[in-house]
C-alpha cells in the first residue's frame, strides 16, 4: 500500500518537474537570443549596436537632439575669419570699394564709429557738415566702418566677423571720396590689414 502511494506521488510530480525543467531552459534561450541579436537597439542612446562586432551601426539621435550643435556640416569658427580666407580676399593695390564688398559678402560687418565726423572732419564738424559738407562728412555717412582718415590720405576702417566676433583693421590710401569705386582706377587703394589684439 505504501509503495503504491509513493509510486503515485512520483508519477504525479514527474510531469511538473519536466515542465519546470523546460521552463528554465526556454527562459534561458529567450534571454540569450536578446543578448546575441545582431542589431539590438540601445535604448539609452538611440543607436543600433552590432553585438558580434561590438560597434555602433547607427546615429546617436538622442545625443544630437540634446545638443543640436554637436553635429554640424561645417565648423563656422574654423571656416570664417581665418587668416587664409582674408589673404585670399585682401589683395594690396585693389580698390577699397571692391575689398569692402568682398568682406561684407564673407560675413565681415562694418563696425560703426559714432565719432567718425569728429575724428575725420575735426572739432567743428557740425558747422562744416551742415554748411559745406566735405568728402569726410559724406564718407562718414556712408562708411560705417570708417575709423580715421589723416591729412596725407591714410584711411583706417574696422570690420567684425559675424560668425567669430573677430575684428580686423583695414588700411587704404588715397582720396576718401572714391570709397565706393570698385574699379582698378579707384583713387582709394587697399594697402594692408591686421587682427586687433583684443580679439
């Protein structure tokens, strides 16, 4: 009788033992398939990972969305305002009007000089510019960048790069009244330039 009961208990538990055993095996297979998937997604970074080669196969979209400036087609600071770029634009002997146009096209903006007339025309600039405007009066109204103009025809202008914030000083010589002329025969010729030390 006891053997019969024991036998029945063994028979009763045997299927459950097999089910438990198979459940453990299947659970392990499922976890293993997730680990060895050839292109699983990294939820933290939004990129596909090739588990065989342990390398990224996609773009880190989350990182890009959090930092839009991280992925750009060009680095503006490296491209604009470089010495090499300026040397290509600023050729000695060129008309100042042409140089000015090229600088503005490349993102160099005139730096306004609120004291232009006082520095270029002189202390009595208000009387002079209101009664008989000189070339200096007219140039200050049209050339925001005009910073100084000496009696011997040496001109100083300032431009600021809108991408980098760098400022350059540009020199020219000749008649200031010809500042708009872009032709070779201009009486105002570009001579030199330099970065300002503070930028």
